[in-house]
C-alpha cells in the first residue's frame, strides 16, 4: 500500500501552481501525536510507502521532519518521500532529516522561467531553486525525482536537455487534471480549466520524451483515483467520486478503505510500484555512484 498525505496536516500555501487539484479549505492542523498514530495504523494495515505532498509541506518544516523521521526510523517504511516546489527546503533541514528521506520530488513544470511564472511557479527564480536542490539531494544521498504537470503552456516544450543535465532517477509527467470540487469552476479556489490540453497534445508531449529512461507518463485515465490520499482530518479522500471517509483514528484503516474508491488497476498501470528505497549505505557512496 502506498499512501499520499496531501499535507494540510502541514498545509499552508506559498507560491503554487494555478492548477493544483488539492486545495486546503481549512486552516486545521493535526497534532504530531495524532499524525503519528495515523501513520502507525497505516503501517499495520500494510502501508510500505508514504508520500508527503501539499500545498507546500515545508511551510511547516519541523513537523514534516519529525514525521519523516518517525516513518523511516520507527515504523521502518520501505520508502518515505516528499513533494516540494523547493523554495523552503533549507540546508539545516537536510542535515537533520535528510538521512530519513528516500525520495525528494521537485515540482518543475517548465525549463523556461517565463513559462513557470505564467503557470504560477514562483516569480523568476524557480529554475535556480530546482538546480540547487537537485545538487543538495545528491550530496545528502536522497533520490531525486522531478514532477511535471503537462498543460496548455508547456506541452510544446522539449525538456530532454534539461532532464539529462539534472539526471533524476524518475521523471513523472502528469496530464493536467480537473477535479470539479477542487479546481474545476469559477466557484472553486482555483480554476484550472485554462490549463487543459487534449489527448492528442498529451500524446505529442509523451512521444517527444519517451526515449528518456526516467520518463513516467501519467494520463488522466490512470491518475484520477489511483492514489490513496489522506486529508488534514486523517480521512481518505474520494477525489471526484464521493465524500471523504471518516477519520482513520475513529473507524480504523480497514473500515475506511471500504468507503473509498481506489483504482488498483490504475495504480499498477501508472507504475505505482518501483524501486523506491535508497540503499542503506547510500549516504556513504562516492559521488560518482549517485548519478541516478
């Protein structure tokens, strides 16, 4: 079981893309104790990998770090990962918690700074942040992943040269997704309809980059319900198909899973199981062995 925690447990917003499909609608922040209880329940139920996403998880960096350490050191999960735009990741955090982190996924939707600004990724310095953080990941033995949302403003772009320079072990490319209750109308916090591309435009982007060994495309067909998502109230989300479950602290994981739609076939189709653990000795490897 892989569980993604889109962290309103930690969630505040700093500059974020215009198409984000998880929008924090409350300021509720779960306690560290309850968050740990939830992680422990998920481990007992079979969770092997956890992914902390957002919003921006590093807006509450210390809470994030404590959860990362707990999941790896105490629960001994096979993989602990974080998705970030990179703007709030400090050297101090990496020195303290980097050893407990298997994967850092950096959101980068374009290698043209003007396009990033148009999308909503920062104000002109995002690429510098991405490059600096990619080097720091290698220094700290953290597996580097790049997440790209393919949309109206970047589907024509050839990103091969930049990806070959950064050398992530995994480059996940998502077709921009509309979730009606989150980003699909004038009445939601974000309206991502202007970012939409058609299936032919998506295929053109994929054909342009499919020769990259790290390239992992994820279309709307397999993305929508193939993730198990936990919200700020420790409930599984039913993205686009129903209401959230009750809190897993209240009814337990098994009961909650009965009330959530999880597309396990889609999970397998999108390559949900892969080499997601860094070797135990990775931090001690010479730099040449870190060129994933």
